[in-house]
């Protein structure tokens, strides 16, 4: 079949008798590189005979190979949706799926699901984002890492597609040259600064055979189950990538849709599940790249003659919107550090979970990181007693050291941080104050307390439930209570004090935190000014 016959083939496949099963009516979905035909209970995906440089579908054999790769890759996350690779025979005018005779084309056969199941067609929830983050983190843990001797994910291989994204956008939008120059300059400069980190992450096994195109339009909720489909099969360089690039796509996609809270929930839960907080060092870099991927796809589609004027107008607006979003990620952000302290049962983690949805905070939780240090799942029971197992004194020092390193790295990458730990000693609180000063970050303390009887009751209830990362029992609580060093008068000046036995409304707590950290205002925070004065005094003493 000649390439010129491909439109005839698609027209022929719109006829229900082209299929070996009930198919009426046949519905077509077209992208810049494929046609998907929805026919009865099934969907058939055909690849356009194109060579766009970053993909090559120019020959029938090449399209067959890519269909087989698509089947292999997508069965990892959507095995029940991807059924087979089928041949199309007959003539372009009267094709037959699975027919007898010379093969005209190949298609991936899939189980059809309602288009309303796609996440970009529905309002997503926080619970769904939590499940999705866990699914993606576990997927990344299971898939193979690139051999360090292979070039996949090397700094040079990372930069090339980033710059290639700009070419079709420049051709389609000559009036945006100044903006595109700024984005190219930022990409090159940031790439130079991150080269060592990109290579280190590759050597550490962060480059894996990922999905490659993970956004809401490629994720569906089918019968209540998450199905991630349409992985990149046509270019290994675009799927053998840093896992940070994968999550950057979904975070960017949620943010451009105005789903900021869901983006925060997904990011925090992914980091918490995977432990890969090092991804933050390159996340903005990859978010710019992913926004420009979407702009490139739209620019290519605008260059295809079969796009009707209404769809072209929408595509143009969307493309410009992605350019604006990409540039927004290049702007510097001031940093903020909040520590949530209090005895076991005071409600630190419960409130922290609310705060990480309301504010752009990376949440670091001591109970989770302590377990990670010992190779334990976040809810696994260590059965350790006080001063033993994962709770011996040196282990607590290691835990705070890890929290410090993670917070330092996140602040260095311009991400706000919430550290959730007991912080019963003043020296540990002081250490994080110094970190904030060194990183030029505003600092505040969220100090939670409750009567001892209330704390005892909560600790017992939590242990009985067995669903929390904390294993603190009454003996631990009593030890904390006896050894706690109350906030000094100076610390209280930069603290938000909450009695969680009669917790005020969340919006009031949020207002106090924003004021303390100087958020939503151009004026420096009271806490920030006090921190500088206090640290100056400490240096003089």
C-alpha cells in the first residue's frame, strides 16, 4: 500500500463491515501521529506513515515493529487493555481487520473504555492522586534501570530533545521568537549547571525504561482501577529517561489544568513512597521540557492540513499557553522552611498532610524517613522497644541528619519544606533555623501540644489501628514528655502555638503560618526578620 492510500484506508475502516465483530458506529480519534478507531467493544490504533525525525513510521515493517513494542510496553501498566497486534488485509477502500491476503497495515487492538474515564475528562480527587502516586512510584521501582555504559539519559541525550522541541514551535509561531530565545537560553544554562547531577542520577539508576508520555490524557479510571496507557514505543531515548522527567510531565499537566492541589498531593506522595527527593534538583528543568513537548505536539498538529479551523484555533491558544507555563517555571522563587514539632500524638502529621495540600510544601516526615534508613516499608512494624531496634539513640541522630540533608537539598532547589518531627530538643530546632538562614529561607515553627492524657489516648488508638508510620507507644511518649525542652522565649516569637485538644479552624492556622513565613505578601515575615537578628546575636556570642 502506498502512503497516499492511507486516507482511503482510514475511510474504509470507518465502515462497520471492516471488523470481525459488531462495530457500528465507528468513531475516529486522530492525533498528530496516529488514528484510533473505536469500534464496538474494541479500539484499533494505527500509526500514520510519517518520519518526523524523533519518530519513524515511514515503512510498514517499521510500523509493525512499533505496534509490537507498544503492546509490550503498555502491558506493564494496562495489561487488560492491550490485547494484540492485528493485520489489516483487503484493499484500501474495503479493508478487513484480520482478513486474508497481503497485509496493508498493522494495528494495536485494545479493549475499549468510555472516553469519560480519562483523567482529563473528569474532576480528579486527592485520594485518586495518592493512589496514582503510589502506582507510579512502585512502577518505577520495578522497571529496569539503564546500563550505565549505555548512553540513555546522558546529559547530551537529555539536551537534544529539549532543543528539538523548539524547532516546530519557531516555525509555527515566528512572533514568539523572543520568548523562545529566552526559553532556549534558560534550558542551555540550566543544563550546564545540572550536568553533573543528571549524570550522577543516571549512574545511580534513576534512568529507567519509563512510560515516557504520562499525562492525564493517557491515564484512565476503568472499573475503579487506574490504567496508564499509550507509552512511547517509537523512540527509546524518549522512554529511557530519568524518573524525575516522568513525574514532571504529570505534575506540569495537573498544574496547567489548574489542579494545583492535586499536583501537590501527587508529588508529595510520590516522593514519600519512592524516597527520591533528589528528583527535586531537576524537576523544574524537566517541567519546562514537558511543557515544551506539549507545545511542540500542538505546533506539529497545526502544520497538518486536515485540521479544521475551530480545532486549529484551540490548538494555537493551547500552544501559547504551554509556552507561558514553561517560562513561569524559569522564574526564581523565594524559599520557606517550616518545622512542625510536638510530642507523639500531638497531631503533627495529620496537620502536615493538610498543609502540604494548602501550600507548596515538600513534606518530610521523621517516622517515614527513619524506616527508610532501615529498609522498612513506611507502615511495617519493626517491633522495636525503646532504645533498641530502629529507635536506639544513634538511629534518632541519623534520622535528623537525613531530614536535614533532604531539607537542605530541597531548599537549594527552591522548594519550600515542611519538616515533621518531634524536635523535643532545642539544639535540633536550632540546627534547622541555621539551615534556613544559610539558604536565605524564611523560617517558622509550628508547635503542637495537648494535655498528656489526650496524647496517651491518641497514641494507644493509633497503635491499635496499625496504619500509621509512627510506632511510638506509651513508653516512648513518657520518655519524650520527660525529656522535652520547651520553646524558649525567642523561639516562641517565631512560632505558631496550637493546642490540638481544641484545634482552631484550619483556615486560621493557615493564615498564621502564611503571616509567619511572609507568604502572599511582599513584606518580609516577622519570623524572617527575627531570625536574622537572632542569628546575628548567636554569632556575636
